[in-house]
C-alpha cells in the first residue's frame, strides 16, 4: 500500500502515457464484455497490470460501476478456475485502489460470490484471493455488517486451519472487523430479524435466510428471546412456525385491534394427540410411544393416566418429570457414578449426569445405546412441545449434543476431583517434573509413588491400552496417561451413546439448530428456571381471585412461606402447582396461565374450612387455599399437601 500511494504522488507521467493507459482500459473492458473466455482472460490480465501500476489519472478513469459487474460475471464461471482466479485478483486490486468499489461489490451481490468460493473450495489459491478481497471489504464498517449477515464468520473460519499464516491473519482480521460492529448493530439485528422471520409466506423456510444463518454463526448478536423465536419458526416445521408467529403477534399486541371472535379464529392450531399411560411405568410407556417409531412433529403430545381423572398440561408436565426421574435411576446404570450415597435411588451429581463409559465388549452396550437414542428424541420432543425435563445433564453432554469439541478441562464438569487430578498431571508433564502436587494437598509426591497404572480411574477392569494393568504410571508416560484418560472419558467410552443421543434428537430437530443457543441457554430451556423464587417475584407475577386479593393477609402469608422454602421445597411446591418441578425459562414471569390463588371453601357444612388441605388445578396453575387462622397452620397444611397430595390427579 505504501508503494501504491507513493506512485499516486508521482507527477512525472506525461499525457502520451496517460492516453496509452486509457486505451488499455477501453481494451480491457471490451475484452471482458466479449463472450470468448480467452479474450476475457487477456482483458483480466491487462486490468490487473493497470490497477497494479496505475497513476491517479488512470485510477480516475476506471469506473467500478462498469467493471465490477463484468468481474463478477467472470467469477460466476466456476468451470474455468483460471478465469475466476484472475477476476478475483482484479477485484481485490480494484477494491484496494478505489474506495467506492466496495459499495458496488455489495450492491451487485459480490459478497455472496466471494463467500461461495470460501465454502466450496475449488482451489487453495482462489480461496486465499477471495479471503484477501473480503478482508479489504470488511475494513468498511457498513460493508462488514453485510458480510456478517451473509454468514461471513463461518465461511472465513471454515478452512482457516489449512491456510498459510498470512491468510489466517487476513481471515481473523476480517472476523474482528465484523465483530467490532456488534455493539452498534445488536438491536438493529434483533428488530430486523424479528420482522423478517414474521412473514407468514416464509413459514418453515427460514432455515436458509440471512437471519437464521447469522444467528447460528454469531449468536452473540441476538438476545436469547430473539434466537429462541428464530429457533421456533425455523426448525420446528411449517405448522409450528405459523403458530409461533401468531403467538408472537398476540404477545406484542399486534392483534389488539381485532375482535375477540377473530382472535379465536387462528390460521393454524396444532393438533393435540392424547396418550394414556401407566403412572408407575412412565419410562416404559414413553419408550413405547417415542422410542421405536418417529412420530409426527406437527402434533402436540398430551398424556393422561389410567384410573385418574386429570387431563391437559398438568398431567403432561408431570409425565415428563416422571420419565426424567426414571432415567436417572441408579439401577439403569446409564450414568457415571460419582459422590452419591450407596442407598440413593437417583443419580444426583451437582454438575449434572454424564454417560457411564463402557468398553466395546460390555453386554450392556446395546441396551444403554437404545436408552440414549430415546433420550435424544425425548429431549427434542420436550423442546418442540415446550415441556420441562427434570434430568440435569452435564454441560459436557450439552456440548457434545451441539457438536462442540471437548478437552481435558471439561473433565472437571464430569468429576471435579478426577478433573483436577488430571490437570495436575498435565501440568507436571508439561514441566517435565517427576513430582506432582495433588488437589487438596500442599505437599508434592513422586508420580511413581501414586501406585497407578494404565487403567481407567475407578474402573480397574478397563485398560487404557493393551496390557495397561501391568504398566505402571511414571513421569515419562504421564502425558500419555492423561491423553488416554481424557480420550476414553470424552470420546472412546461414550462415543456410541453420544451418537445415539444425537441421532434421536435429529429425528425431530436438526442438530445445526442448537448452534443458535449457548450451552447454558440450552440447559435452561430443557430444565427450566433454577433460581429461588423471592417475595418480589410472587408479588409481581401472581394474582388473587375468588375470595382473595393480593393485599389480604392469607396471600401475604403464603408468599412468605414460599419464599422461605429451600430449593428442594420450592421444587416440590411448583410440582404440586404445575405438574413440573421447575418453572419455565424466565421464572414466574413466563408461567402461563398466571399463578392464581383462590379461596377454597366446602359445600359440606360438616367440613370446617381450616381442616381442608390446599389443592391445585395444574392445567390453570390455580392454588386453592383455605383461609387458615394462622401462618403456622397454613405452612403445616401446605407441607402436608406437598408430601401427601402428589402422585395422582383427582377432582378437587
């Protein structure tokens, strides 16, 4: 660039030379306009020479509005790589020499052409040339936004590992230029994407639009609610897409001007398919319904129990909770056992459950694989129907479901103690030391003194390499040991389970859709709100009716009792109220219908109001609360209802 600008400052070029260059410009344009590809190659070579050695007068004679469409026309002739490469080079020179060229390139669809050759590599030199051109285009902040919208980040980084250091620097420079626009375009992109994907004519076809591609490549540009909306209207089928659009219009008051009658006449309603199941065989029933045959994604599944009266969302939400709990039972041997007491019924690691690594020779392999295939479908079905699961998966499981790579640092999410030990070994191996400081210890010990061998920690019958039980762990093989443990826990020992989980999920929702959501967001959507509810939340998002007001003594006492509950007790309360142990994403504010407290009376004069237990109508999130004489009596009766009143849906 410095040489180029120095040439611009030269004033020694005479009129004869200038006329000659003008003639060469005209000749290059005529060659590019010809149908003969040989002439076009000659014209491109001449234009490259002109742009590379041109004077200020010559530059002023080259009009981007004329030459850019001709260059892009040559670049679209994919069958002739030499022609395309020369056209890309000439375009790069022109963008570099004439600043207004970038706007013509964008308006003529040049960004899409360049990105096409990044995604579909036909020639490494062509790829690097396109990358160089995009780097110069993204130096303009307005054009950087366009490249970002067209999926530029993923295209630039797709094959970056295979490029030269210089080309890698150009790729990262372009990505940085695009990301600098984040704080400026965040709200613009949110609003623009919402408007774009609220077009009913595009229902179910958003997967190819700029908004969805941008949300998958750069999900940090959008709010969680916007990305969840794009997820719902793009990957869940046409009918669900239309219904989600209608709900979004209702939510933001777009239908307020319509009559109540017209609001009832929706374009689409999802068909509800009811299934009867046995309460004490929830997992077996779920696997019979979802595990063997793929069901239509355009219907909403609702569940009822044999010998019970309840129906609707309450029993359905509880069914997902029951199945989740059965999947966590220790007797199934699906999950890696960590710190649970021997008598625990369920796996309850604080970091979430992780598949039990097993060798290929294990007789349990096929049965476990079928459970994980079902779990994938079960999770996708919960996302489709907006149900909440009660199976806290490890962050590593969510990462592998999304297709993210995992490494040694992820071991801490599986087993904190083991993960810290392996990291201590890794540090010692990097330092070339034969001593290691173990976690929770201040003194070092020799690696040989640990008495370990090449078997999986906690599973001495699983050898990490052939004859591993007879290979002692010493300083010289410490790095190999760490690599083998990490590989077995994150890949080799769970590969079939992870593949089955992904296959099952993909039956209902494309796996690429998960790129819109972060690991923490995916976990919250599947498992619901996990923060304790406070009095302020209850006051803001609850209502009282039929005998109570929000300011009355009984409602105030109820709020104080709920807010005093610990996490387990609040989970039990909301299970009693809604059928699910967890609130949806957003907490009480997102609960539909709204949590309502009504007074419970009796039509039988012989039954005193204070003797009755609270009851719930889960389909409407109604709590029927008698007017107790004291707060202590209310808490006692409520706790009794939580412990005795679950496990069946009866008429109250």
